């Protein structure tokens, strides 16, 4: 699969670090802006990837998508094998949505109405990431899976939730089209143990296929450049 992407990819730890700095210096009114919101969504995708990295024991990289593309919010990739060599980009697109405190409907009904209605379809390569951002008791993963069985779209749907009141403990679980990627993780511990974070640059051959990946730990590029946000 060939998708037009930027050649620069950022490790999730890189994204989380810079978002924490941006969040710390931003005024309340700026946090209501569209660009800050997109940076926030990138941070959620980075948290999700940290759980997947722990589960699969394989690094993932990510980049923000410019507004002119419309959708998705985020692109991620991992190395995939082609012709016996780990030299291929397996790209996944991510749409982020929040199930917030003011949402009165069930989480699965919220997803059906917001991101999975019959007349609104995403490419099957698009994952729907839903942050459960309210204090609530969710049905079991099995019951949530069963509640989405009448959904025609086959997009992976992943739920992300913070599951400890004080510590950075998160849980992810894919609930559609199958139950998968169930993982609880300490985000602080996972981030502290990661090496080779920073920026990855992809070089393409004349046909537009990735031919070389170069890790640049000291690269000065900033993950929110696509949003027009300057590095603090």
C-alpha cells in the first residue's frame, strides 16, 4: 500500500514529551483552539501506541496529518516484512474521538452514532480510537464487542481509558471487529524504558516506495510542525 506521507515520523515518546511541554505553557483560551485539540489527539494516539508497543514488543512511529487532507487525524506505521526483510511500512490511519462526561448514551451507541453510522465510512485501514474520558463503569469487553456486531464497517475500534485515579495506568482494548490488543500498562514506566526515540526519516526510491529508514535521535524537527505550532 502506498500512501502519500511526510518522510518524517516521530516516536510516541517524542510526541508525549512535546505535548506535555505544550500543555504546560498554554493558556486556557489556547487550549480551546483547533490546533491544540489536534495536538491533544496526537498525544492520545501516542498513549495508545505505547500500549500496543508493550503488547507486540515492536516499535511504532507516528505523524500528524495536515488539515487539508481532511481525514485521518494521525498516521502510524511499523516495520513490516517484505521479501524476507523488515523494510516495508505497514501504515495505519487513526481517527480520534472522545466519550466525555456529558455523553449520556452508552459508549457503543455513541460510537455507532459518531464514527460508525451506515452512511459514514472510513477506509478499512482507519482505526477508530475512542478515549473513555468520564468516570463510569463500562460493560465487559465481550458485551461491548457484542453491541457492535450489527455495525457493517470493519474498522478496528480501540478503547483507551485511564484506570487509576493517581497513577498513569491505562488500558486499551480493541472491541471491533474482534476483541484484540487488550493491555494494561504504566505509561510512565513504559516511556522511561524506551530507547531509540526521536525521529525516523524515510527515503523513497524513484517509484515512491520506502527503501531506507534512518533513525535520527538528535533530529530537531518537532511533531506538531504540521499544525503550525512552533517548538517551545
